[in-house]
C-alpha cells in the first residue's frame, strides 16, 4: 500500500487560503491532520497554536482545497497496460490534484463481474498513489445485451454502473437496468451518444465540411438523452449523463431537473475550454467523443456550469497509443488524456472571470462526492485528509516529456496553462510535491 490511513502523527498545513465549497469556507487558515483524517480546519490552525504538538508545513499563502474527484477515467489495466496502468494513471492524477479516480469498466476483461471489481480494488491498494474506485458495466462485456448483477457489483465495491464509452442502445435493457439500480440506489451513468447517428469524426457543421470530414450531429446526443430522461420518469432511477457537449442538451437537463427528476450531468474540461476550430490542421489529439462543438456551444456549457445545470467537470482521461493516434484524422481513435491538466485547464475559466473559483472546485470535488456517496471532497473534521495546495498564478507548459501518463495524447500539448498543483495530500500523506527547477 503506497499510502495508509493508519499512519500516526499530527501534521498542520498552515498559512493557506482555504477554499471549501462544501461548507462555504473561503478564508485564510490551516488544516490539522492526524492518522489520515482532518482534525480541525480554520483560522486558528497556525504555527503559534501548534506549540510543537504537530509537524508544521507552511503553505506560503497558496490555495488549499479538497482533493479533486475525477468521475471519468479510462485506464488499460487489466489487459491493455501499454496504454495506462492504475499506477501510471495515479502518478498523473496526483500531479493534477486528483485524489480519487473513478475508473471506467472498458478494460480487457470488462469490469462486469464482482471478481474483477475486487481485482481493481486490490491492485489500487498495492500500486496507486491516490484512491481508486471502479464503475462496473451495466451490461455484460459492455455490449448492451445482457444485464450485469447489480447487487453483487455494489457489494464488491462498484460505485456506479456504466458501459463507459458506449451508451446502452436498447431501451428495454436500460429500463430493466435502471429498475434494478434504483433498488440498490446505484447511479446509472450513460454516455449519451446514439451510435447509429454518431458515424462521423467531428462536430457536424461548416468546419467539418471545410475539412472534408464526416460530422456528428448534436441530435446524436440529444435524442438519446431525451429518451433516457423518459426512462428515468418510468423507473425513478438516479441517472447521470457523463459528458454533454451542446446547448440543446443543457435544455433537456434543465427541464428534467425542474420536473424534480433525479438527473445530473457532467462536462469534460475539454468542452469548456476548446471548440471545433481546435481540430485545425487535422490534429487527432482533438478527436474526442463527444466531439468538440461550436464556440456558441462552449459558451453555453460555461453558462450551464455557472447556473448549476451542469453538476460536475471530468477530465475524460482516455489514453491512446501513438499507433492509434498518429494516423489520418478519420482513422485515429477517439480520446485524450487529461488527469494532469484538468485543474489547470479549468482554471483558465477563473482567470478569464467566466466562473468563480469555488464553483470550479465544487464541480470537481464535493459535487462528484455527493453523487457517488463518497466521504471525501470536503475540508471537514473527521473527513479523510485528501486535499491539494496550488499556486493559482504560476504558468507552466504542457510537454509530452514531462507528462506522467503512459500515453501522451494531450490536447493541451505545448500550451501554457496558468496555475499548477504544488502538493497533493492523500490520507494525510504528501503523494506529490512539485520540485521547482
């Protein structure tokens, strides 16, 4: 185990700007940690108050906030370790301030059985720097035909059900899965994209036409989303659209929430800060699912995040090898890595005065924690001591040679991002510390 909740010793992190959206805390102070949990938080935690009773770490006025929870992380373990292992993904996560990774079931074999859930949890305990929890598949092999054993998967430790990269196309199968999931209070997480409509490679529109590439219409997303909302009405299941990408989907989610349905949604940081123009010279690192949409859609998503229609931000971390990415655009695989850059990329919205810092952190910490029933995501006495210390003003350049992920398919490659993680703490232990050159 690379970190332990049982480590003894008190440690105080002082002289920090504390931001905790769960409690509304936004003030100067410190955090006192003992045996992997937070003991106290606030202005009275300082060097003078410790009187030698705890090891003191000075944060030098940097921002301290709850560890981030990334609800959409693909890895290659088991079966495709050349793309990403749980260990390498956790290295990238720790450098990006992500203290909990929720891994998707699209592995080989697929996480559709209690034994595989157990394997993931054991491997995480043995190799990972951060906390790891798996989502299990809704259907066997994520093929959309035969339901998995919801109760056994929950008992084994699965935190939600999803088929990951694909949406469940058969409404009868999804209805049954929702009914069973509601019995066990399991969240259904759906990739809202109708495969029969999503046969292109980028957003359908003028840009795709100019580039000579087949497009994916927004209706591929909204048709499945609207159908799924009807099934939520029918079953009462808790439902989460993992990544929405367009203004039309926002309206669907808004109506569902106004009707009091147990519906939530997420957005990838890529769709908040990039748009279809970034595809430019056929850059395959910008080939994503769902595709990058128009600038109007991007601005609508930011507004939806501000308004609370969008609940969470995810990295959409999906590592691909050079063999599958360095190809003609139409032939390349979908996906981009993002664990290490999610926080810094999202922070650009704060620097541009498009969103408040507390709302950004909420969407990446306490909001996903609430959805999944996790005890992390907040700075509160008794909670796990998972938090991040970051310098919001420091700029850094994303370079493939320094990224910790095994795969290097970052859409932010060679870009300068403002704001970086200085330290990441999991269970009271520093698992990442930035060493200034």
